[in-house]
C-alpha cells in the first residue's frame, strides 16, 4: 500500500509537470513532442505500477519494521538538510560548497548507503531562502525526504534520478503543507 501511495505521488508530479509544460507551449511541434513524452511516461508508469504490485506480492510475508538503519536515515536526513542550509545561508559558503562539505563528511564518517542518502538530502539545504526560509523548515523537509527514501527503497532501485525526485517531492509536500497552514 505504501508503495502505491508513493507511486501515485511520483506519477502525479511527473504528469503534472508535463501537462503544465504542454499548456504553456503554443508551438505545434513542441506540443507534439510533449504529448509523445507524456505517452512514454504514461507507459513507463503503467509498467512500474505492475512491477510494484509484483513486489508487494513477493514481500507480503516480510513486514518492514522500524529499524536502526531507518532511524539513522531519518535523523541524518534532517541534519544534512539543516547543516547544508545553515552553511549556505548563515555562514555564506554558498550552495555548492555547503553541499560538497556535507557530502564529503558523510562519505568519510558513514557507510556508502547512508552517505548517499545524506548527500542527496543535503540538496534541500541548497534551496534559495524563498523556497526554504528557515533552518527548521529545511530540517523538516529533510525528515520528510528521509521518510520518502525509506518508503521507496525498493522502487526504482539502481536507476538514476530517484534521489532528486525524492527531494523534489519532499520539498513540494512541505511547501504545500506550509501553505495550507499559512506559514
């Protein structure tokens, strides 16, 4: 069930971006190109839906529990985003240096899997202050990203783009929640 919900969120964001691009483009050849991309993305998403169902059937007997590794991912994700944000906006090092520093430190101190997660979630701290206005919101977004990464471990495993998509999804979710509460 969790995989289906996450798959639905990924699908809605992907298709939504493509539809917005289609609506804002007036050239016929560009519209045909975007419609072709939407068709290919739709076919790919349908294939992934069936793959998720297959994985769910295989893993019905295995229940995911709250493990030590998942706690490391959650805490580390929030800290990586917050530290990168602080180095970027308060210390003045800039987005690339802050992200690189967090990535190098994570690589030295942690296992490759956790270091990859921390490096990816530090992308949140690279956001402009108009997107991430405070260190608290950056940390909260990092926590949401950690949850998304944990829930999507088996989805798109080994394929490129999963980290950036997870981060984009977490930023959009937090921004939507904050706008609902007027923050």
